[in-house]
C-alpha cells in the first residue's frame, strides 16, 4: 500500500510503479531508516506529540524491524514503494495503527536525505580501512624492495634512475590525500536533514539540535529547503571515489605495463592473473585492467549525478532519487577493487635484475651536467655540453659511459677521469637526498612519515 493513496482513485499503472519505486536499491538503507525513525519518535515524544507509552511501543516495533534487517529476515512486499514505505508497513503489521503516528511532522524528503547521510557515515570507515590496507601494502613493499633500482620515466621514456621503493610510495601519497578528503567530507555529511519536513520545516516543536546529536550529526541543516535538496555530500563522495579510482588506475596501468614481457619487471602471482581461452601461455593482468576500466565507470557516476543535480528547481524533486545508485555503486566498486589490488601487490614478484638492466648510462646525463656544474660551468652550458656528448655517443654507436676521456675533453677541457663515476646509478640515486628525493636515506624518512600518516588517518 502506498503512503499517498488518499487522493487517488485508480491504481498506479504497473510499469509506472516499477519506474517510480526505489525499493530495489534503497532497501540497503533499512537499518539507517529505522535509526532515523527511532530518533524521530523520541523527538516527537519530547515535542509532546507522542506519549511515552506510544513512543515505547513504536520503539519496540522499530527495534524488531531493525533486527529483521540485520538478520536478513525482513520480507518485502510488492507494494513497498521504497524503504520508508516498507518500514512503516511492517511497523503497522507489528504494532497496529499506532504505526501511523510515526510520520507526524516528517516527510520522506527529509527522511531519505537523512538515511543516505547515515548510510554514508556508516560505510565510510569500511572504505577508509580498505584504502589504508592498500597503503600498508605499498609501505610494506617500499620496505622490502629498498635495495632495488629501476628506471624512472617521464613521457614513458627512460629518464633517471630511482629506487623501486620511491616508486611504490609515489602511489601511497595520492591515496593518503583521498583519505584526507574523506575525513574532510565527513562533517559535511554529518548534517541533519530531518525536521525540514517536505520543504518548509516541521510545525511541531521538534528540538532539531537534540535530534541532530541523537543521530550523531554535528548540527541541523539551517534551511529546510536546502536540507531536502542538498546532495553536495553525495557529489563530493563521488568525486573522491572517482579520484581514488583515478589513482588506482594509474597504479594499475603501471602494473599492466611492468608485467608485460617487454618490461618484465614484475610478475603477478597466479592467484591474481587470468588465463586466455585460446592462448595457453598467457597470464593476463585482469584485476589491474579492471581497475583502469572502473576508474572510467566511477567518473561516470560523478558526472551522472552532477548532471542530475544541475538545473533542478528548489527543494525536493524526484530526480534526487537518482542519487543512491551511483553512491552505492561507487562504494561497491572501490570495495571490490581495493582488497584485490592490495593482495595482488603483496604477492607480486619483482625482478630486480631486469629493472636494473633497464637503466642505461644515458639516464645519468643529468648527473653528467651536474658534474660540470660542480666544476664551475653554468648549468645551461653544461646541459648543452652533455647534449653534445649524447650526440657524440649516438654517432659512434656507443654510450656515454663508453666515450673515451679524449672524446670528453674534445668537448671541454674540464673533464677528467672522475667523470666515469657519474654513471653509477646508485650514486645518482644517492645524490638525490634532499627531502622527498629518491636517495635511500630520504626514502627511509619517507617510509617513516607514511607510516605516521597512515596511523593518524586510520587510528
Ligand atoms: N524514494 C524517494 C527517494 O529516494 C524518497 C523520497 C520520496 N519523496 C517524494 N516526495 N516522493 O528520493
């Protein structure tokens, strides 16, 4: 039975009912809907709308419904238009007509916004934990792979040697910013919509400050029209989810490349690769390709909701029912991806020799320029001289390392034997010890900081 049958003569068209109903997805907010109703019944009692006895009866029924949700014993019926209708219908079955008093002074408009906010607040810690778990794997890898060198790339061209640990940690910090963003979002979710009524506020003397507190919210929304239509928190959540997806995608793309035979820096554990139905030799990095692909889908959830919100007239519009699916899907997507990526990286095999042998002397060209700078030559000139050395090596079909001292001295007399030390990649890495650089001591400091940060945001 719908909550609004009074003014209608005929039954709703079956297909229109299907379209209109949200129960197929908003049933995920069952527990939150009950919690909101428990708080509302208390607020109604304090406002003198319900007697203590009535409130006790409502509470008993609502508690029973809550446990039905928790133990998956709640049975939905086809007339349940949405989660709010379903709870009220069930409450009526349990405690009789008194159930009809619960909705006094309330609307599904302020109710649904409250439910979604509660749902997100309930679920954010799970997402935070899943992100933090991946971060702890990245830290662990950074610690265990500390001796491994790799070519660092820009434009996907070999650029300068770095520590593999430094690279692992480069994927830690974006996720840390995502955690920071989630933490910063929380107070904007923790705003009470309930008590806004349909749009204009509630005519009963509800103490919305006390109500906010009883639901764990920071404060009540200051404007009832805004309260029922504000979905900023959902959009912000989707932005963070999309950005997290983008971070995972970047990491994933690297793994896809580095596990290819052309790089062969990494190999996935069999548990995290998939085979080909045709080509028996293959081990495909599907989880990482899915991470890459789902980043696109996550961005779609954000743009979808933004498009829905754009240009809506004031207060509640049914368009707003479209907020829940993307929020749930974004959450589910990340919760499916994060643990798999974490475990796949934890069990990944690294081939240090392959990585190191991909470092060539040309990657120390910047060090060569710096060597000249150390001998008093202005960097711009040093850059040109080094470029000439690279050209000379190319012309001779040789490498920077293999050029003779007289080759070097033909470019500038300042060169001497000591130039060859420049081509040791470990030396190149060790020189980059300023804060945030790839030198082992800087990376060790970074690991320490990463651990502290992670402790702080997950502790
Ligand atoms: N199912 C609706 C939603 O998700 C609940 C609010 C309905 N409000 C209304 N005025 N029809 O948005």
